[in-house]
């Protein structure tokens, strides 16, 4: 159990670093931002309480803000709603089972369709808040919408990869 | 049930979320100029909206007071207009000083209860004998005749509404001067019928109908409504439809008219009847 926990923590930290690299070096166009932060928060083990999920999300967001993008508070502000809605979303999409049996969300167990739906919803929430706060009323809403849609599609592939790495239970 | 699902746990989680979210937004605002300006604009917008709403609510609840003040002001201005009208008569060579007093006293009042859905409607006003109201006082608004006081207590009076099939008031058509009893049509809150107009009196639809002043209750020349279509009754008189200026379904503030010479008129009337 401790080994699995350590492995999750290590993977999580490595993915945070990967996100920092993505933020710093992968700027192809202003219309696309790549993010795996929402799915990382989503994949925090279900036995972790909402309180600790919020704390982890806050610290993760601040770390990325501080070390990568320079807009302190932006990722944290966008990630916290994902953390608070995580349980509701999991129960709505996957049912009460993940919490009752304290098991992680995996593509293998729940299928690509349900996992994709979850990725789309939580990433859309994150991107919408992030981009609205980032643009701060200086860009038209159509630009924000276009950026959210394109980023959503681009981040989806990375999120699938991240969910596979974080859901280690499946690979025991 | 898992402990996390308890209500206290949920409230705690939401409180932590709000705390952390506010902390994030404060950091975002403090460290970035664009975001600071954006938040300032949003907060100013919210404050303006909140103040506007609170002002609207405050304004709504102070409407009653404002209406009372307006009713008093209206009454004062009406008295002023009447005094100017009388003063204008002074240029008439036939004018005598005693004519300046037309014998009517005006008391502003508020309707505190009324009925409007029967054939015998009534009103209760917030003025009584303490305010100088007596039986058979008239009740008017700037747009017409409302009713007649029937009974008076110390602080209130009971009036028969014009929307009562038993009430007739003496009315005159402006163009022809023809006078007849005006009564509610019993159907609409703004409809009446002017009866017993002799056929020889010509009028045009659209003529204004006024109080005639031939009763001791209402002074002359209060505009009541607009004459409409007519029909001949028994081949002898016209019955003219009147569209009232005052919609009786939307009434709150009225003026009670007391004829200070009503007793004198009644006395001379009864003496001659004997």
C-alpha cells in the first residue's frame, strides 16, 4: 500500500514537472494551451478526502504558477473548482463504486467513453476559468471560446496518457 | 454512510474551497495589473448593481409615504387652482366677493378598503367625523367622480361607490349643456350611461361630460368622461354611453368634498316642498 502511495506521489510530482515544462516550452499558438493538471487532480485516489484534494490542488496550482507561468494564483484558482467538483463528477459519471471500493478511475475498468467524458468535463471547467481569468476582459469571448475548444482537444490526448500513468492500481 | 458525506463535512469542504479560491484570486489580483483592473471593474459593477437594487427596494417600500405626500401636494395644488379660477372671475363686472367662496371644502383621503366585483360596490376611507367628513359628502379624483359618503365614524367613512347601480349623479354634456343622471353601466370599471337627455339636444361623440353642479354633493365642471354612442329610449330621450376618465379598478388616493352649505340648501328645499 505504501509502495503504491509512494509511486503515485512520485508520478504526480513528475507530472507536475512535466506540466511546468509544457507551460514553459510548448507555445505553438496563442489558441492552444496544453494542460494535464485537471486530470491529475481528478486521479487523486478516491480515499483522499475533499479537504486534502483541495489542498493538493491548491499547492499544485501554485507550484506551476510559481515555477512556470509567472501569473501567481491563476492555475490554483482554476484548479480548485475541479477539486471541489471531483467527487460529484465521479459519482455522476462512474457511479458510487469508485468511492465505495476506494478504487481509481481507469480506462480499462470504466471504458474509454466514460473516462473521455470525465476528461472533457473537468478539463473544460479548468480551461474556461483559466482563460477567462487570464484574459481579464482584454480579449473577446469568441477568442476565449476558441482557445478553450482547441486546448480541450489538444489536452485530451495528454490527459489520457496522464490518467494511464496515475492509475497504477490497474497495473498491479 | 461515509463520514465525508455528512453535512458538516460538506460545509467544511465548501468553506475551505471558498477560502483557498479567495486566496488564489487575491494572489492573482495582487501580482498582475490586468487582473487587478479586471477584478476592480467586476467589483465596481457588482457594487453598483447591489446599490441600485437596494435603492430600488428602498424606493419601493417608501412609495406609500411618497404617495401620501403627493396626495397632500395634489390637494394643495387643486385648492390653489380653484382659488385662481375664482380670482379670475373678479375681472367679471358681475363678480361679488362672496362668490369667491364656492362653499366646498376638500379633504384628501386614502381608500383603505373597497369592493369592485358586485353590483353594489362600496369604499371605506381613512377620514371620519374628526376630519370634518359628514354624510353625503362627494368623493372625487382629478379624473372624475368616485362615490358618495353614506356613513361616518370617528376616523373612517363608508361610501357608496359610483360603481353601484343605485347611484346617480347629475352630469352635463359640454357642447350642448344637456343635463341628465349619470349612472354606472354595471359592466366595466370605466363605463357609465348618461340617461334622459332630451332628443332636441345635439351632441357629438367625443364631447366631454362634466358634473352639472345641480346637486348639493358635487361642484360643477369636474370632468367625468367622454361621450360615446347613443340610443333612443321610448322615442323620447337619448341614453348616451360614457367612457369614464377614471378607471375605478386602480384607485388609492381620493378627495372628499364637503358642501358647507348643504344643510342650508336642504332646508330651503324642504321648506318649499312643504
